C-alpha cells in the first residue's frame, strides 16, 4: 500500500517539482560519481571563485523556483539509493541554479567534536534562502565559500 501511496503522491505533485526532482536525482548521481572518482582539487575548480559571495538580499523574481528547488533537493535526499551528503546536495543544487542563471554560494564549514575529531558540513545559499544544508549549519565555522 505504501508504494501505491507514493506513486499517487508523485503523480499529483506539482509538475515543476516533479521535473526538478528528476533533474536533481540524475545530476546527484553524476556529482556523487565525480566526487568518488576524481581528485577533490578538480571538483573544487568547478565551484567558481573562492571567497566571493553572491548577493544576499531578497529576490522575489526567483523565490518560487528557489523554494521548489529546496523541496526537490529534500526529496532527492530522501529517495536516492546512494549517499547524498551535504556537499553532494550543495553542488547539485548549485548546478541546477546555474542552469537558470541564478547565483549561489556554497559554504564549507568545520567544527571540532567532543572527541577531538573534526566534522565538516556544506550548505548552499541563493539570495536570502538556504537551499541545502540548513540543519545544523549554525554549529559550523565557515572555512571557505565558492560562488
């Protein structure tokens, strides 16, 4: 029964959300593949300019698309069979923003855990909206950002 409910929900979903979900799903597979098999310095070269931020004010013209992208990325994280960590999500969403000509900044932050080990987190901001990685981002110190 759960499968039928999911199919019905997907069928009745907003066409824009459904389209962005499938784009994010396929693109996240490609991003994940490149992160696993290519050196990280090559991937960083695709990120854009280091330590340059995009505008952070509101943008009403793209607010609907950015909200739909945020929902699509949440669904993508929920339904992929591969790991979609925060960095994979941020890079995927940044590519999808770039296709629409919208700016985005990927932030990479670190924190020290109680056991003395470091943990990292990445999130994507576009104008005034955090698209991916909102959960726990306030616990991390920004190390670098790319736009």
